[in-house]
C-alpha cells in the first residue's frame, strides 16, 4: 500500500509497476495527440499520458482530489470505489 506522496517520489519504472499490478483502470480520454488513461489505486487516481505517435508514456500524474476527475465525469462511475 502506497500513499500519494510515496507514489509521487517513486522512480518512473516503479510507478509503471504500481499501475500495472495494483491500478484499477477506470477510463480514457484524448488530449491533443495523447491518450490519457485513468487508474485508481490505494486511495488516489493516476493519469498516464501516452503518445501513440512516439509509442511511449510521456507523463504520469497522480492526484486524490475529485476535482481532477472533471474531464472524465461523463464516462465513469465512482460508486464502486468508496470515495
């Protein structure tokens, strides 16, 4: 179990492991040329910004405030997450 702060200071490869093995996929959206995948784990949300053009993850953003979910609200239900 990790806190948001623990996750934020992890090396990139470790963040990828946490997302792959512990993250619960919720939704995705498109932002410019990126696909943004939304995950939930250990009480916080994680966005993975992926570039299909370059075939790589450009950025990982983690947050816990539901305000960050605004771009996804028309696509997801939080009922099963207990938040």
